[in-house]
C-alpha cells in the first residue's frame, strides 16, 4: 500500500442500510447498484486514511471465475500486500478503484466501476477469452474483520466453457480450478464465503 494512493469510497451512512449490516449478502441488478452509488456523492480518499475510517466503504470489484456447469471455481492463495489476508484462499479477483479509472473528470460512477473492474482483470490475468464477460451479481459487506469494516464488495461472475484459457499473473499465487463441492476443505477468506452464498442464490 503506497502512502499517496487514493481509492474510490462512499460514506457508509448514505448507503442502503441492508448493504452495510454486520454481514450483508445482497443480490441485485447492476442498474440498482449504480443508481444507489451514483446519488451518494462518491469520492476518492487517501487509502491509508480510509483503511482506518469505518465511516467510509472502499468499493472493491470482486470477480469470481466459474465453469458454466458450476463444477469448478478458480481459487488462489492470498500472498499480496494485504497482510491481514495472508494464507487465506480466495475466489475473488479484484482490488481498489483509483483515479486512473476515471478517464475524464465528469465520468459517471458506472464508467469508473467498469473501467476499474476491467483494469483489475487485465492486471491479474495474463490471458483470458475475449468473448466471456463479467456479469454483476450483487454486493457483499461485513463488519466482522478489520478488512471488511472498510470495504464493500461489488461481486461479478464470469461463467466459462474454457477454464484452460485463463492464465494467471504472478499475483494469483497457487491459482487453480477447484472442485466447487470441495471448497469447504480450503481456509477461505470471509468475503469468499459471502460471495459463494450470494452466487448460490442467484
């Protein structure tokens, strides 16, 4: 985490209350998500400060890769800059949205979100099929962990017929396609558990 990095945030108090419960798993369409976030007055804040301020939620695109038959799901082992998640397994690819994702000063929340999500995918995956696209599924949030208290997950899913065509970058440590029915054998980060619950009801 760099000291001068700024990240997309929304004040927790202006978000729908159902989104920011101690444990929230909310299925909704992207239009409803965009509409609610657009009218809140989103802003870019210093990440170092935002990490210590639970009055704000940092918006994180969280993209799950799953085979179309639902039998396999992509997982990787957390070994990145976020030490609080080290050695936990994750089903979500994603990260913070930065000002670089706002290609023009009056960019809409929708444009910023999609640009940030696509940038994260391109940074984390060396190769991926061009005709398989992320679909928005809903939001997840939790106040149980120190990480969760200051983040809101915008969950997307890519269903694929060709898992072998996804080639991970170095950040996705131990990347593999794991049997969905055996995920309980892994020590998953809490957000992954929430995201899987969200996907199971969609």
